[in-house]
C-alpha cells in the first residue's frame, strides 16, 4: 500500500477519532445537542476541544521525539519517557516547585527542559560505553537510569511532603485539560514540526559519528539540536499532562518496519500515528469505566508493554 494512501487513511482516522472525542465524557453530549442547547458549545470550547487537541499534540510530538532519540542513540528500543528524559523533566518541576513555588509556568517549563536535557546527555554518555553487539542493554540501562532519577525525585518529594504531585507528573492524564491549561503544548507542536526541516541531518547522524563527519555534518551541533528538541517536548508534556510512556517507542518502530528509515518520509506518518494512538487511548479511558476515567498513561502502559514485547520477540523487518 502506497505511503500517500496510508497518510490519507491516517488523516481520516484522526478526524473520526477527534469527532468521537468531542462527544465522549461524563456529561452526555450528542451532535443534536449542539443545535438545541447553546451551552453545549461552551462545553466543547472549554473542555472537549482543548482535551482533543492536547491528546493529538502530545501523541504526535512524543512519537516524533521517540524517532529522533532512536536515531541519535542508534537503538530502536529507547524513547524519552522510559530513558530518563521524562523523569529528568519531572525532577526539574519538583525543584522549581520546592524553591520557587510562585514561579510562573514558563519558568517551570524552562527548568524542566534544562534538567531533561542533562538527563538525556547523561543517558547518551552511558549508552556510548555499551557494547554494540548487545542492543538490548540500551533500553535496560535506560529503564534503570530512569528508575534512579524517579527514586531521587520521590525521596525529595517525600522530604517536602509533595508526594501527591509525583503521580500527576509521572502518569499522563487529560482529565484536567481545559481552555487556558494546555496552550504550552503548542510550543511542543512547533518544536516537533521544526524537526522535519532537519530530518535529513538526523538521518545522517544515525549512520554514526565517523560516517557523519566524513559526509560533512557537524556531529555535535546536530546531536545537541536533537537533544534540545527531545528535552523541550518532554518537559512541556510532563508539565501539562504528565508522562505518557511507550508512545515514542512503539510508534516509530511500527512505522519504520513498514516504510523504512527515511526520516523525512516517516516523520509525518509517525506524528499522525502517535496522535491517533494517544487520542484513541484517551477515548478508551473515558469509556471503560464511564462515568469514571482511566488515565491515558495507564492505558498506554498496558498497551505499550504488550507491543514492546511483540517487537522484542518478532524478527527483523523485511526489506521493502
């Protein structure tokens, strides 16, 4: 099936899921209500539409960042939220909340981005020392590294009586998203979109340091550029909706198995698939225990673990 046809199907599927999302929730709302009850438009504008947009942006941006991180590390089994970047962003939010509780949201986002960047750099330095013949050591080290950062954050949160915030930052949930509380995600969308214009450089970087330098690429500059994109998106996602695991791992793997490793061609498809998957998970979380909700982080944790095991045990993709 041609890539253009797949892209059209993904766009249509995204539109269908977005429409369903507008009419699923605790308050019963149907298309007919929009013509009979003017208050329905207020509900759509203040809650349902911002939540739908937030889910689409979060999924798309995290999927793109997962693909970039896998290219930088040259390993298909890593992603920002399970390799320390998300935990580093949450640690930065905790630090600014403890020492500067009245700081504006932009300051929290800035510090979270900085700590996420340093966390990503730490992970990158560790995996460089691993033997290339053992690729599964990379995700294992990433999970251990993220666990250490999470334990450090839990320790300081316990000392300052802020444990209740940990679950919010480490478990993605869109139930609190309303107009005025998600707009920072547009920055994540812009940053992820800008990555498309340097996709070719990221692809060359994935060939390795020696090959990249021989082809005339400024290896360090492009590496830092990729880490900054990952850190900003991870920080904004954690600040706004919390960490959503496995999106950046399973979506790039599934797309690359079908369409190869040409980042300029696969980035848009990866973004569409990521947004659809998060939005579908959010809808499922609203339906399964209606009128209660299951956080999207929990849904993705279960679904992502199953797909991750499938990716581990399935053989390498066939060449196309």
